[in-house]
C-alpha cells in the first residue's frame, strides 16, 4: 500500500482504516495526546491531538487518514491551543508535581514540558477529592485525574471488570469506582489488572512504590515524551506500535 | 524550564495546599515585640515566627511513601534534614529497623554534605559580614559582597565549601535541592567509584579550609572576649543526639541533655520515647510551640539545641582535627559550658570541620557503592525519626494506618526547640541595648545578630545576601506602641 499524507510537510504512509494519529505514531512522529493510547479504541475527549487538516480542526486520534491530506501538527497556533488545554487540566485538578510520585513518568507533566507550558495561567479550582486507600495494593489519588477514561476502557475492555466510570457533567465530571460503597476495596480490582498500569498521570498507583526509582531516571526524564516512549510501557517499545 | 504551580493567590481558606511554599511564608521578615513594664524596663520580648503553622496537617491523609519528599517542601531552608528525619521515622513503619550499610552511609554522606553547606552558608554568607566588619558598621558593606571585596580569600573559601556540600547532596540525593535519595527502608541510589573519586579530589581541601574557618572564629573570640563571651548569653539546659558511646554523631544516636552547668540531666534515651520527655507548650501570641523537658516544667525546662549544644554535649568527636578543636573550646570554657550567642559560631565551625572530615572518611568506604539499597520487615504503625539538623535536633513522628495513609504527624523542628532560648537571647540583648523609649539603630543591629546566632530557619534570617528584614515594636505597659522601626 502506498497511500500517504503530509504531516507538517513530511510524507506519512498509512494503511486504510488507520487514523492520522496511528499512522503518525507508526512513522515515529509525535502528535501531542493524552487520552489516546495505542492499545485502546480512540476516545477523542482531551482534544490535545487536534490538528488542522486542509485548514480545519480535527482530532487526529479519531479522524481517518486519507491520501493526499495536508495535516498541520506542531504549528505555533496549534501548540498554543494545546498549552491552554493543558493549563485547564492543571488548574482543574490538584497537580503538585514536586511531591508527586508519578513525576517523570507522568504524561501530563511531560506534555506540559514538551509544549513549553510555564504557568497554570488560570485560577486553580483546588477541588477537594479524598484519596481512596482502601485497596490493599493500589491507591487512588483522584486529585490528579484528567478524565481520559483510559482506566475505564482498560478495565472494561481488557480486564472485563468495569471497575471505573466517569460520573457527573462538565466541570463536575469525576471518576467513580463501581461498587456499592464507592471504594476500590469493594471491587474485584487487582494490582495486576491492565487498568492498574494505564493511568497516564498519578491517580492509580501501586502502593509502597513511591520514589523507589529516583527522580531524574524516569521515562520522561531521560527523553522527552515526543520521542515516543510511554511510561506504562516498561518494555520500551515506543513508537512503532500502530495499534 | 520549570512549572510555577504555586503562582495562584489564596483563593479560599478551605484549601489544604495553598499554605505550602511560598504562601505560608507570607511574612518574609522577622518581627520582634518589646514589652515594657510600668517602670519602662524590658518586661518581655517576643520573637514572632510564622513559618511553621500547622504543617502536620498537610501530611495527614497522605500515603507514607510520599512523606520524605513532601516534607522537603514544608520548609525551604533545610530540606535535606526533613527528608532524612522523615525517612528514618518511616524506616520503622516498613519494618526496616536497621537499613543496609549502603543506605546508612549514603544517608550519612547526604547529611554531612548538608551540614557542611549549611554551616558554610551561615558562617560565610550570613554571619561573617557582621563578625568581620562589626555589628554597627555600614550596612551597605555588611554582606558577602563586601566580604569578597575586603577579604576575597575568605569569601572564596566560603563559596567553594558550600558548593562542595551541595555537590555531595546532589550525588547522594539525586538533585541539589529536593532530592529523593532516601526512601522508607533505604535509599534509591548509591555512588559509582568515579563519583566518589571526583568528590575525594576536593575533600582534603575542604578539611583544610574548614580548619581555617575555625581559626578565624577563634581569633575573633580572642580579639574581643568581652563581646564574644557575654553577648546574648542564654544560660539554659541543652540537648542533642550523641552516639551510644557518647561521641558526636549528627545522623543517629540517643538523646542526652545537660543542665546549664554541664551536669547530665538524662542520657542514653531512645528517641522513640521523646514524647515522654518533652512537652510542647502553646502560647497565644506565637504560631510556634515552646517545648520543655516535662520533668522540669515550662519555667525551668526549656533548652537549647544546635551546634553549641552538641559540641558541648558529646564526650568526644570521632575525627581528629575537629576533636582537637572541641578540646580547645571546652578548655576555653574552663570546664563550664559556654552559653554566649556568639559561641554558636565557633561550635558551628567545629562541626563544619567534623562534617568535612567525615565526608572524606565516608568517601573511602566501598559500602557507598554497594547494591543493597533497601530493606524491610514487619510492618509497624508508628515511628519516630530524629536527626541533628544543621540548626539542631529535629523530630519527625508518624502514625500510619493499615491503609498506608498517615494518621498522625508531629514535627518538632530545630528552631522550635530553640524557641524559648531565642526569645530569651533577644530579651537579654534588648535589656542591654534599649535606651529610653526609642528603638535605635544599634538596638536593631544587635537584635539581628542575636537572632542570627541561632541560625533560625526563618526565610528572613537566611536571606542569601545576609540582610535580615526585621521589624521591631516597642510597647508600654498599657499596650500603647511607643516606637516601631523597620530594617530592610
Ligand atoms: S484515573 Fe487516570 S486513567 Fe483513569 S480517567 Fe483519570 S487520568 Fe485517566
Ligand atoms: S488524544 Fe485525541 S482527543 Fe485525546
């Protein structure tokens, strides 16, 4: 198959049915994203992957690649919009990187570095979301949730457990645990679940790990997120997973 | 590039997080209130410290493994000490009653690096301008820049000593500030042979310069004994950690205290039981508590911690040059403990020398390059970690629930331990230098020097350029303000 499109002026081959994001990732090209993951169906909610195709905005994780498309990706205009989206995510939750054990392995932080976000700009919401420490092996730190629904998809589609869901609307949207008590301990969730390792930020955390890997030696400390490695992919396959 | 996640203004008082750095340090200056009695004599002097309100609350409800990193953010002045004290307390929670030799030595190295850099900063950057130029000298010159012009050699040594200490911290903690080297149960890194060799290259020079620093402060004492022996004298008991054999150990040991005459009050106390020994008194006018030895009561039981307490508390110092200097200090006191505020500087430099020698010794130890970093054991619910921070004894006490969240945190920081002593020193100085109903320039300067001698961990007192913003109020018996002076 010789179909291809242009991404920031570069030829990107694709196979029919692939999205722009999948084709770009397969070609080792980074399009900023948070809710997309190569192993899961696209969700299209964070909008970070927004590109311009023929002058019109589109989420690259959901739009199909088509031959001859001209796709703008890392332009100043788009990166500025992405920065704003990031700033909104930062102020909607409580993201205190300095003492967060996910620092250096966090896609939100790494993407903010990649896009040169220097301040949160907006007033913080400072939501009050208590942690759920009920499960013996996994801690839920809801303060950092960016509502990407990766855990929802992983638990439902891979683990077949349906442990997580989003509830509420608009700024009140939040992650909930599907149990009568709302506590993780009262589900059949296990630390070995796919959903336990998929969170791109610091919400779903294996307990008692903390800072065992020094800051400075973590996935995005070693290379920027644009290089393609994912913190949840310790095998280090990086780009090339077309998904 | 860095994130500035703390740029928000205080949006609501229901927040837990806003009071962390920098908002909790809203008051960047020291505040002193001098209260007069009916005869317009100094009745009481209050040193107001706002840096530490309620920080235990931030820790409660957090997972324990986050704590050693988080506590570094509570106070920007000695993050390494909090990092280590918290780790020591949490070692017990994870059942690591004894950490591996590699972990123990890495932490010790980190700690002595911190002692070295902190003492160097305090002496050369903050205090040497006062001491070399005189307390009343022109303010514009009284800073490290002035020292660099007139005594370039001294300033250079100060800067390089500090840099070396910071380099030791960087390599052991992972970062120069806010590292993550220590974790509950051990450390997350060790040193390569090359890293040790690199540090060792400079270690001997640091010892030599530290010896010079002790000599400088000794000479200053000898030049003006009247001032050095009596200024801001606070006779009190004093406390600190010593090794079980009674020698100086700033990282780990047992609690020992002596009374003002040097007689042992208690010794060989396991610090897990500190709360049976010490009561923390709350006073309505201060955010900071006033701890005292429970057995002696609040009026008589307060004490000093820090370099002067430690150097006079121990029976010996395990490194030769520092031990030699300790003996001289003890001899100078003629068998009685020194209590003058300026003697702190002398003791502090002896400790800096001890730190430099200890760093050198540790760097020769192959355990630093070991691979056994972590250990653990039977889980416990409670742990106390104590360390001799640059400014004195630092207590971290935690209880952790079965769900791994901290349910109780109690911290007594060095400056809190010294709270009453600092207030007393400031009162003595005010008595001596207050003339009439006016706050003079001389009084301001002397108050500043007295406060600084304790090296309190106030952001104001540790301003890198050595200027301490200070506000002093003079209030009569009726509560009327007679005078107010501000020194920027
Ligand atoms: S918990 Fe993590 S994976 Fe789940 S929605 Fe929130 S950010 Fe996404
Ligand atoms: S990655 Fe495409 S919308 Fe989130």
